[in-house]
C-alpha cells in the first residue's frame, strides 16, 4: 500500500482536543514582577498559583539554620563530634528505603 504525501503529513498528528495540557517548566513559570496586580495573579492556573504560594513560603525559610549548624561546627572544630559507622550505615539504609517508597 502506498501512502500519499497528504496522508504521510498526517502521520503522528494528534488532534488538539486529545493533547495533554501543556507542562509548566521552571523557565516558563510566572515571575514575581509579572504578578504585580491581584488581577494578574487571579488569572493564573491552579498549578501556577500553587508554585507562587510555595515560592512565597520558601522565602520565609532561612538558607542556613544557624541554631543547628553552629553547635555542629563547634563540635567538629573541637574534635568532639563523633559518628559511629553503625549510625552511618543505618542512615544509608533508611535513605534507600525512603527513596523506594517515593
């Protein structure tokens, strides 16, 4: 059976109604300067609104939790920070199991 050039142009073509919704990639997500008005924010899709809400929540979390880092840093400098091989192995196994669950 021979396929005409017209028919071959249809190969792999998906009708617009059956196409999945476009994915929002990090490079395509809305930027804060684009969302200056409440109206612009209201026009976002639910996914975009969720991304914006998550970004705002992350801004409130400090990059470094000094209350946790400083005691560890001090213990390492003083040579009093000790971790057993058993503890390291346990954490590696827990991490592996947690990765399998996701």
